[in-house]
C-alpha cells in the first residue's frame, strides 16, 4: 500500500483524483462504478521523479525522445478487476519508508525532509495493524501484493500532509485518534468500495457509511464515534435534510453533492467481491442472519426498517410526556424558519434504548407517529425520571416535558455524565423547540463535571469557534465570562497540573488528546490569569530553546497567547519559525494563526503587508492571513482597511478571500457603491452565520445568565 502526501513545498507533483467521474477526463473509458475492468498502466516521466500506481512496478526503463531528452518509463503490473474511479497514479520526487505486514509491503511516501526527520513514522506504525485488524474482523484477506483529506485508491492511497504527519513522537496525542481515524477510513475502503462497490453513486453510503463505522470499531470508543460522527452529522442533517439513498434520476448531474458528512456517516463482502451491490443486497444478507436466530425480534423486516432511515429526508426528534407515557415523533427542523407551506410527515421505525431511575429497560420500538408506553408513566416522586437514547445509540434527538427536564437537571447534579441531555437541549433551543433558559439551566452543575468530552459539547454550543470575537462585542460577554469561569476552574486546574508536571501521563487519554485544546483556549479567552501565565511561560521556554516542544495538545493556543501577551520580540520569533524550511503544514498553519493574535495594531498592519510578499506566501496563505486577522478583536477594521487599500492587488491571480458574514456584507456594499466586482469573495453559509451572530440571541443569553447565577 503506497501512501503519498501532497504539500505546497513540492516544486512539481502530479496526483490523480478520479472520484466520482474524472477518469473519463484522463483516458477513454466507460466511467461508471458498475463497469469494472483490469488496467495496464505505463507512465513516462522525468528521470528525477518516481512514478506510483495501484500495482507494483514490474519494469523501469529509459528512452530518448526526438530531441534527445532522456525519459524514464515505469510499467506496472495488471490491476485487479476494479472501477475506473479507483485507478490512480502519482509522479513525485518523494522518498519513502517501508514495512511488511502479513506478506504485503507497506510504503509511506512523503517529502524527503519529512522522511528524514521521522515525520511519517506514526503513519507507518499504524497502517499495518489496521490492515490486520480489518482482515481478521471481516474474514477477507487483502487481495493486492502491496498495500497503499484522503483518497482510497486500491494500492495507492493519497493523503494531505497535515492529516497524518507529526513532527515528533511526543506529538502523537492528537494523531493517535484523528490520524488513526483517517487511515482506518481509507483502509476500510479497500474492502467497502474497492472489493465490493456500490452499483451507482446513489448508494455511495454503502462505501462511506460502512467504512466510517469500522473507523470507530478499530478505536473501540463510543464517545469518539459520537463526537466525530454522530454530532456533526446531526447538525448537518438538520440543515440539509436529504435522504441517504436517492433515486438515480434525482441526483444525476450533481454527484459531488453526495460527498458530504451525511454520506460518510450512515457478510456480503464475499458474495459481491470484485462486483457491485445496492442497499437492498445488504438488507437481504442482514435479514438472512435475523431469520436464522430467535433472540432478536424486529417489528418489521430489515428492509422496511432501514428504508425508513435511508430513503427519507432528515431525522426525527422524539418528545416524551411523562404524565401520559406518550412518545411522538416528527422530523427535526428549524421551527424559527418554518414556512406555513412546509410539510414534514415522515415516520421512522425507531429503536428506543431507555432507562428509568438509573436502571436499564428492555429495548422498545416506535413505529408510528405517536404511541403510548404505559411503562414510561412516572409517579409524583421528584426522583422518578426517564432517559431515552441511552449511550447515544440512536440517530435522533430527544425532547422532554418540563416535569422530566427538572428532574433530569437534578440528576445532573448527582450524576454529571449524561452528554446527550446537554447536546440535545442546546440543539432544541437553537431550533426553537425549547427556550434558551432550559439549556442553560442544565449547565449549572458544570463545576462538578470532570469529563472533557462533555465540557467540549457545552463549550461548542455556548462559544462556537466562529463567534468568539463576536461574543466580546456584546454585553453578554462579562456575564458569560463570570458564569463559565466559576464552573471551569476545577477541570482547568486539574489538567493544568498535567501540563506543568507530566504531560506524558495524558498519552493514552483520548479525550484529552481531542478536547483539552478547546478547554485551554476557552480559559485563556475568558482571561483566566493562570492560563495566560502558563502560555507565556511555555512560549518563553520555546524562545530560549527552539528544540523545546510545546505540548502539541495545547500548542495552537500557547502560540496565540504567547504572541498576544508578548511584544514584537515574540511575534518576530513566530515569523522566523514559520519560515523554517522543514516546518510541516500543520505547524505553519498554527503559526499563521498565532501571528494574528498580536494586540499591537502596527504588528497586524505589518503582518498583512507581509502576506502580499510573492516569495513567501501563495495566494491561499494571503487569504488565510487576512481571514485570521479579521476574526480578532482589533483586527476587523485593520483588515478592512487593508483589503480596500489593496483591492487591485488582491483581485489579481487566484486570491480567495474567506470572510466572516459581517465583513462580507460590508465589503459587498462598498464594492457595489464603487461598481467593483465581488466574484472573488466567498460568502459561504452567510445566512447561517448571521443567524448565529444575531444580537437577539446574545441578549437572550444575557437575561438568562443573570437569572442562573
């Protein structure tokens, strides 16, 4: 399996990306996933480069052209039978490391500097075990003689450098989870997608959904699955609300729309090897297993149950009334924006896991729009409560009547581990099902919460990343600051102790790897003095010795506040380190962000001017600098002045200005008045950002925060 990393530092690189319908632009073919064939590939390339493809090279020779120039010809072995979109080739001047796993050669290709400094060792170490794990779980051997965001080409997977590479062994915290997820996903495609392929793109989820599932089977972490998979998809699905499987006629001409989080997230391998399948083939095989046993009883056939999920838009929200024991379902939608003509009559067949007063109850099913469950009627006791969707096992939101919510809020005081309560209630508040007071009421217990996973859910809802600077512009900020600091101190000090004394002790803590950054960044953003002092202390150590490595878990935040608290000396050091030739992409990105954290206006002015330097930055780097500065407290107007003054330069070439909604509107109005073009500025998700940034929302926060101290 060859793995390659494409990065800006490479002078020239060719890497193919055929999915979904680009093979036809490279060679004549019937470019459909159901039309499989074997391929013979020969590549003619410069002698200083190496050529890679799906299969091992069987011959390398040299030829001269009519001008006498020498070229290298690499010929590859005949491929297995596969779809056109999986054919792949790379021409690069990379180096590689290699390892053998169960007789298959694994090679990791990357920039020579990256290989030299050991940045690819982590990817090499995890690839073999993931292959072996999937072979054992699926009971189907990997069929190729070599084993190769990402592209899952058979035998030649291609990744972005930042997705996997880590500069030092001690920095593997984050990559042990996110890196393993990326690798295991693309390796999973070697079976789901490459060996057995969906019949057509309308069933793309057969490739992506099953592969996404095995990412988390490998990690064996339910909460990682929820955080990386269920949570983002619930959010996106509530906004897009499209079905998982569509008819072919409905989606032809818009194939790229299928490659989103919904598709990636929702025994037949042997029968359909080197062939194609649709979702009904999968249901048939699962039904065969169900029919052969007596333990599991379903309320309908597998096809009926699954079609209610894959062939309908969106997902349901369940509302439980504890007095009557009635659960009703409806499609989860934004009640604030609902039009009178909207119609939501979907009904799902829903498995409901639930508990009563802490005791797990037998699984039950909701197969109608509403249904009475006598066993879910509660007594008058304040300690009689019911919780649905235990362990986040179902793909739905849950709403409760006020009686149960009050009892559940009391439950959180004594058992602060019910993450689905927090996530559901904020989503319900955002979409108009419950008032924001209800959501904030459930956060009063947080001083007792010692689990980073749950804190991350709370902070992402209270302080979305794209609203940090906006929040400071409203009177709600000091209230939010006082409210959160009172509750965040215990868990902050607990982890600050590890940062100061023994960061290695968190090496196997997956949740620290993923969520400590958000907690630490929030503490500094709220002005917690210990957090600011710790950032300055770690940054100063780095300046004294550039070989010292700030813990990767909090490096982005330390860089930012090290620059923010410091002077031009700290800023200049970040600039110097950003321009090191051996800096990997992720490190550069963190430093580019950090330099925008400066509190001196003249430093930000100078930074923006540096961004125009042709020799140092490509156009996307210039855009990154502008967008970073725009999001800072004092950077809004500085960036605006810079853009207006340098508009002729910025509109030359391929500059893409990625702006927040507020800046985009202002610039749009200004350009309209000046009769200037607006085509190069992207206003993605404009309405969504505006809705999140609305003044009324923060006024609501302000009033409620006064009432819950």
